[in-house]
C-alpha cells in the first residue's frame, strides 16, 4: 500500500472531480427530461469520431477530436431518425441500433489502429486517470496535466450554457409544448444538450474513458435529485457529489485492493470513481430527505402510529359513551378490525400512557384522562362531522358513511372541521349520536 501524496494523487483527484462535475451538469438536464439513455447513446456514438480523428491526424488536440465527435454524433442521430421514419422502427430500438453500430465501429477503429499509433484501447474505454500527473502541457506558462485545462474549460462551458439558457432548458425539460408555444425552441435546446454531452464525452474520455463517463452522467445527477427537488440545486449538488466521488474513488482504488489481496497494489481509479458514484447514489436513495427509502419508511411509521393512536382514543371515547369499561385486549381486538398491526397498536397505547391521555389503574381496564378526553373528543367530532356531511351533501346512505369517515377523520384540520360544522348545521350525526362541541369538547 503506497502512501497518498499531493503531487500525484492531488492532481488525479482534481481531474477526476472536474470530470465528474462536468458530466453532472448536462447529465442533470438529461435526468429531468427522462433521457439519460440518450446520453449513453451520445457517449457511445462519438467514439468512432474520436478514434477516427486521432487515427487521421495522430493528434490528441481537443478541437480535432471534438469535430470528429460532432460528425459522428450527428451521423448517429441521422441514422436513428432514418430507421425510425423510413423503416418504421420503434424510436428506442432505432436509437439503440444506431449507437450500438457506431460504438462497434469505434472499437474496430481503435483495435485496427492500435498497432500503428499510440492508441491504447483499454485507455479509450476505461480511461487513464493514473497517468494524469505525467501527461502534462504548458498552459499560459503553467506546467499542468493535459486534462486539467480541458476539463476546466468544459465545466465552465457547461455551467455557462446552463446559466444563460436556464429558463429555456427548464421549460424544454418540464413542458416542451408550452416552451414551443412561447418560442423557447425546445428542439434547439435538445441540440444544445446533445452538444454539451458530446463535449464532456470528448473532454473526459482520456481520463475516465468512453464507457465510465456514462456513470458520471447518470449516477451523480440522480443522487442530487434524491436530495432536492429544485433544478438549480440539482445543478449545484451534482458537481459537488462528483468531487466527493473523486476523493472516495481514488482513495479506495489505492487503499482497498491491498486489504483484499496481498499481491494487489491498486486498481483503476476511474473505475473506482464510477463505483463511488454508484455508492453515493445508493446512499442518497436510502437517506434522501424527500424520496429516500428510510425517511419515507419513517414517515409511514409515524403516520401509522398516529392513526393507531387516534383510533384508540376514538374507541375509548365510544366506550365512555356506552359507560362500558374497555379492557386492553378488547381495545387491541377492535383496532385489529381497522387493519392496524398489533405491534403498532401496542406502541400507540404506550404513547398514550406516556402522554397521560390514558390510565390503566387495575392493569386491565383503560380509561381516558381529562387531557385524553379532550383529544378523543376532537377525533370523534371530526368523524361525526364527516358522517353528517357525507349523508347530507354527498347523498350517501347513513349506514355507508362510517368507513369513509374513519379514513377522513385522520386528515381533518381545525379549519376544515369548522367548515364541516357550518355545512352540517346539526348537533348529531346521521346515527343520532351527539357531536362533541369544539368550545367545550368534553361535554355533549
């Protein structure tokens, strides 16, 4: 295991972070448009253009490769359109066929030309991020890694395009019909987005390869989307996650292999960054504040517990009206009939006793405390107001309103209860039961 050093690893991490950030910007727009696979197609379609330009010129000049990538990408899209319109091939199948053919042509060009020029197929496919510190170029008097100014310029270009055309890109992404109606030209935005994807594919292919760039285009924006719903923040968080993935990925490529095998020294940094991007996405899927699995499960658990708590209060209120003491086992049986889990019901009872809403002096029978009676009366009030509303306004038979009212009582706000009381204009529900008063709820 070699120690990390800034002179070597610092440049690798910086270039990897710039590659991730540059890919995350157009990837974010592809994500919200539901076209991440189109980005995959473009990154594969530009490969023969990149390889052909390099074979013909023997130069890795970014402008030469960008021209080759643009020609190849446009040709791929034209082939897809030709298959779709002339042969009536499904749009997805046409695009898949076109970019697969172009990717295969690119691989053939690379393999056939590898013995004539300095073109390593594995570097083109998977990148050569480890060579970043030794592949240097003079840039305005500074001796920098070749990929650094290229990726920096690419990131600035993507960020600038997103800033200048933010409104048009957002309209084209979320409402293309409206965008077209007001002259925002969604087709032009599509072409701009395709150009940005081609640009980052060319800029990043030396560092992370033409295959692993897809992971950066897709995983980082998807992870950012799990953290926020706002497009502007997605464009900010995605590149930041790219920097995090670069640090974690490169460190893992150096530190983990020796722990797995005594003969292993390290592994591909670009591949490790792609894996780190996937791991970051998995963490965001699990912990995202809005749509994350664990927060969603926690919200559902709290909702079930609240419903069980309110159902227990309602049952105890009805038992109080009947002047019949309710045993713990009987209450749990009644709550079972409401499709509540027994574990949730027991948790609700524990919560009510902790809140001093329910007492159980003899260990068998339950009773409402004064504060519990206040809370229970409001649940019953909501239930019976809904029953009155459904029977009088929705013209539902009185013997059919209980089940619906049981669902609605848990989502009734105080303001809605006031409106229901105005609509009901009655002190009893359709079954003749008294509706508790809001101003003095413990009394009928």
